[in-house]
C-alpha cells in the first residue's frame, strides 16, 4: 500500500488526502497514493487537524497522543505517524 509505511522505530506512517467541511467524518477510500478522509470539521484554527487526529486515534483504538501530525498542517495532503499499532491494523482502515 503506497499510503502506508513503517519507519525504523516501528511507528506507522500514513499519507492522507483530507477534505474538510464534509457532512460527516469518514474514510472515503483511496485517492491516488493517499487514503482519503472526509472531515466534518472546518479548516479553521486547526479544527480539521484536531478532528483528523481524534478520528484516526478512535478508529485505531489508541490514545490521541499516539497519533502525530508530521507534515501538512495547512495542506490537504497530510502525513501522520501512529505509534503503538501494527501496520496491518492501520491497513485495515482502507475500505
């Protein structure tokens, strides 16, 4: 999966394409080499980023502190690092 990779520390990196301001927060499938996530939060004052981190943490069953926004804070294209999970668990996010 091109949107998913494990780094040397064992954490899992996710490449995401985010659509803020959607009707509901959900995973919408693949968008090129990224996993597309629709967010109900608006792209204002970091609300969409906070929504994204919380949603991914909830879906994976980990604490919010285990999910870190690595790049793309002001972009639709984002990269997250998740620790404490296996790459197989994160891979199950894709429909």
